[in-house]
């Protein structure tokens, strides 16, 4: 028995609608993209279905080289025989595509951030989570807990999301090819945090090291 099923009819209908409208209106642009890509930036964002960097920046196809993972994390540099999807994406973006900007974008109400916060607070045990891959992946975020601030759990969870972005930017600088590109002035790193409900975007200020609303 095949594990593959037919695509839901609603998805097929959406594709056909896009082909007749969105694609038709930009057919020449897509023809150009078919010859190769030259993205303006790499964006590392969360898998969360509510977070779409292309919509936030009103960006057409080809603008961003996008990598998504749980809680928009960048693990520390560790070249070994393990599988490293995020590291591979960063390496390709910096070495092959030579993107001039690399953006880490967190967001509000992140389930991954909240799960890691709860684990660090001792409200749940990693072995009881039932998520053998997610629990291990969130170990990347655990160091952020030591820098969390806030008067209540809600504020502290937001702070942990902020610190997760900062920690991922710090981890990026541990990748030799990233550090070299930054030192050469060919790559700049940016931290963003998206508040979904009000549609706000906050940027990590290089002066204050705090997230300030754009």
C-alpha cells in the first residue's frame, strides 16, 4: 500500500487560482527566476503557519532565501557526521548565494519557545513530552533561559523568545564562514521579532541590544 495520497481538492483549487491570477500577473518575473536566484537576504524563521516573512515584507518570489525550523534556532557550529539542515542552509546562503543580509526572525506565541520555557521552569520533563525530536532540538534554546527577565510568566516567555533570537545570532558568529563574511563587510546579521496579533515588527538594536518597534 502506498503512503502517498491525492492532494485535497481545496489545495488543487487554490493552485489553479494562483496559476490564473498571481502567476499570470508575474509570468515574466518567474521566467527570470527560472534562470537562477540572487536573493537579497536569508531569513531563518519559525515553522509556525502564522509567520510568513514574504507577506510581512510584501516581498515577491526570489527576494528571500528562507529556512524554517522549530523556534527559528541556529545551533552552535558543530561539523560532524550528524545531519545539519540549518547549518547546511546557512552555509549555502553565505558561501554559494553570497547573501548580503541574514535575518533571524522570532515571533509571539511561539509553541517551541513556550515548551522550552516550561521545561526550564521544571513544569515538564523532557522524557514526558512525547516529542523525541522536538525535545532534543529545543536544547539549542535552553541557554537563553539564563538571560530571561520579566515580572510574570507571559513577560518571561516573550523575553525568552527575544533571547532565543540573540542566542542564535551569537551562534551564527561561531560559524567561521559567517564570521569571515561579517568581518569582510559582505554580510550583516539582523534580529527581528514579529508580534502576530497587532502585526508589529521589532528590530534588535545594535546600540541598546533590545528589541525596538519599527
